[in-house]
């Protein structure tokens, strides 16, 4: 597929700068693949499009306060945490001139040394690890938001899902931002099963595809985990013929990874962990996901390619044009769609 197929023109005023309050008050586009129909509703009515026995799968990763402001000598340096490589080593982006061997000092006695870099991505070694590092970054770090959000977010928790638990993401799994505690309780009463996986979202997921053929794009790996008990319940639901509904493309990537026909795992203390590089674009055969809830994605992205693969390029193009015509709000703080 040519990259041009993932392009669309979006008026700048449709890029949402602040979240809707309350969260579930956003608009909801309802897509039915089999009938090729499009309906319009509000997110708080999403239960009307679910069935008793459906399984909603959420990504409970929490956005790190990943933007750290420090100094190299007397010069300011800004660092963005991308990926935990273990033992205090991180993959990061750095704003400001820097070279191998340089040291950056931060508040709370935190510091790092630059080990190496490739293009815009650096590997650094911090002097703190584990929970000590997490606690320090919680105190001194700032929650990053995508560059297309120009306004200051009033409360960093607005860029976290209400069920966010496991710190490690550089960006929010935004399809989940629309859920409130009251809505989750209501869905439980309707007999909707809720399960949680973890995938730490890296910025690579959101980087635009630049290759002429989208098949040539190289997607970044992302760390995921799932409890073996959860995995067992998902297998049981699949065996029963119940629908598995992914909340967000990140949940799709975990589910399609762990429930693929050739998946193998080692159980470590009841937790399945791994790195996924799964890249889903038109032609992909879905093995796990029967429906998905997702936001409206940026042009030329692997996320849009995934949605094309799930619902069909022509149908999604028609839906996006209708969303533009009806002035839906796009991207992270924007409106949502459910594709059944």
C-alpha cells in the first residue's frame, strides 16, 4: 500500500486541545463493519452497543512524568524518557547539544551519563534504579503531551486513564480516556467482563510512516505483560464464542500478540511478559479481536493502518470524512469510535 493512502486533510481547529468534561461526554461514532453503517451517539451510551458476555480489554499502563529538566554544567537540557532498558538504563530523547560521556544532573540527586545514540534516540545510564527512580521522577518529572496539543493541560491526571496503574508509558493509551468509574460500574451491571493488560506505549507507535510503501516501515518494539489468569479467561471467552473488544490500538497489539496461533510464553510468577513488534496493516488476519474502541488517528500513522486493516480502507475513509464534516474532535483528547 502506498503511503498516500493514509493521508487525509484535517482542519486544525478539529484537533482537540483539552479533554471533554465529563470524560464520557465525548461524541461516539458507531461503525458496523458487516452492514457498512455509521451512527452517531455519545460515549456514555456505549453500553447500548455491547452485549452481555462481551469482554472489554483495557491497557492499564500509566504515563510516566517522562519529561525531565536538568543541566549539563550551566546549560539546560531536557530529557524525555522513552523506554526502560533495565538496571537504570533508558532509551531517551534529549533536547540540547549532547555527546557520548556527557553527564546531566537533575534535582533530587538524580543524574545520568550519555552512553551512545542513534539519530535522535540516546541510551543513558541513571544513578538510580527501580522504585527509587520511579519515586524521584514522580517528584521532579512533567507529564508529556503530544506536540499537536498546544495548550497547557490543567491537570496531568487528565492525560491518564482512571484505571492507569503500571508506570512506564511515554504517551497515554488514549481510547481509555473516555471511561469514568460510573460508566465502568454500569457496564459491569450489564454483564460486560473487564480485563486488563499492560503495554508501555513508546513514541515510536505515534511516529508517522515515512517509507513510500507502508509495508517497508519498521515499527518500534514495546514491552507488555499480562497475568496468566487473565490470559486463561481470554482463551475461555474465545472458546465460548464471546466477543473480545480491545480498548485502543495498544490493547489490540497485546491481544494479537498473545493470542496468535504461534504464540509461546514462559510463565514467570504468574505473569507473561515480552516485547512486541507486531505491525498491523491491510492484509493482516485478526485472530483475537472482534471489535475495538479507538480514537481518530493522525494521518500517515501505523495506528490508522491498523484501523484500515480491521474495518477496511474505504469504510474508514468514509467514516473519517463524515467525522470531519460533522466536526468531530480528533486525536488524543478527541472523540471516539466503536467498530463492531
